[in-house]
């Protein structure tokens, strides 16, 4: 039986942990600095850890006590949708993430967006217990990578794009997270794929101009570099060689709900998501419960602390209700989860 072993004591891991915050300075509607809130929350709960802030030239960063600031040249962005003014920031995210990770010298790293917030030490507690991945040809990391289940889509649930692992937060060994982000920039043809390369795609899909959503692009390119395998299409349940997408997830990542790891999103646009987190996760996410079913089949033993288990248990209960036909939250809120 494979079991989770403590990588080291919690305090020792915290000394070998860097929070790599990636993105712009984010303000709320009243001008409040959400990114500064994030920095303060990290200092409060992880005082022994380092902070790297990777952003753009021209951002009004100001004085950042105890924070290493990396300012990259902004590559700009294309359009994400045909009929909506929304930016495709895939190349921005790759450049700023890689620049930030290159500055990390600790054994562990939490790569996170600049609009998140830390509420406690649960992420560090779980991070200190990360196990080595099992011996399998598709285990590509040395140890498991922690992600939120928010925007980590299951190909078997209601909103089912494949290889869609969230880019909001990823935590693990620095060497593993650097490996994950060692991918090429999106080409111009991929940025406007549904406008010029594949105009016959149905209206439901073609409103989205790039060939892949950001999260899909990152993982598709990563798998291709590691294994030489492509995703046949954006909703495929299997890789081109027939291997299950979900099993690839389960061999390499462990998804948790945001409350389990004491993280939340500050942006006002996500307020409804936060209120209905368990229901939305039940609708589309590849969850910790899904991972546990796989883990049991492979002899992987892991038990969350009681407090953290509560949040995952609550999410699982909502998932059971949803499977039995309770369609809540309202459809408008489900659409926002896309």
C-alpha cells in the first residue's frame, strides 16, 4: 500500500516555501488594493515563507516590504471571444509565471493569482504531507501537485471540457511546478483558431476564438512535451492513445475545495461562485472525492485532518443531491461557472 508521508515537519516546510503571486495589481470597485490584501494575508499566516510578485513593467507596484518583485515586458493580449470584449491572456500568464518561478529558490512553491486571499494554514499543512506519485508511466511529477477543484473540469460532468485543470493556484515541489510551466507560447494561429482555421465549428464553440481555453492549453502542451500525446478534441475523455484523461489527473494532481485549503477569491465578479461553491463544484469539477475513489483502487492511503474533511464531505453530499436530480443553484449561476 502506498501512503502519504510527511515531507517534513510543518515549520520546516514553511521555511522552504515561496508564494509566487502572478498577475497585475488588482483593485476593487472602490479602489481597494486586493493584491495588497493577499500579501498581508500571506505574511500573517505564513510569516516564515518568502513572497515573489511577478507582474508587468509599468504596474504601479510601489514599495513592497519583504517581497521580491519581478517586472516582465508585457507581451500584450489578443481577443478571447468574437462578440465580447475579453482578453486572451494565455501568453501573459506563461511569461509572468515562468519569470516568477525562475526567481524561486525554495523547495516548495505556491503559484497563485494576484486576486486570491489566504485565510489560514491548511494549505501548508496539506503541502507538508504531499506524497511521491506512484510508479506509473504517466506519473510525470515527483510528488503530487495540489490544485483547487474550482475550474478543474471533469470530462464526465455537466460542463465537460477535457484537460481543464485550474490555473488559479498550484502548489507542490518547485521543480514540479516549474516543469508544469515549461511550455511554449500560444501561436497566432492558435489564438484565432475558430475565426480563420476552423470557421465551420458550431456557434456555441466558435464564439471562443483561441483553439483552447487557457487551462486546457497549459495542460495539453505540458502533456505533449512530457509524453508526446495530444488531446484529440476539447471535450475528449481520452488522450489520443486511449488513456483516460481523469486517470492522468489522478496520477499527478489532487484537487481540493477552496475552503479546504483556506483560500478564497476576492474579485466581486466571483461573489456568487463563493456562495454556491459546493453546488457548482458538484456540477462540473473533478473533485477530491473523485480522486479518492481512484486512490483507493491504487492502494493510496490519505486522510485529511478533521476540519479539512468537513468541507470535502459537504461538497460530496451536494454532489450526491445533484446526481439525484436536484439542479441547484439556478441555471444563471451555472452559466457563470463556464
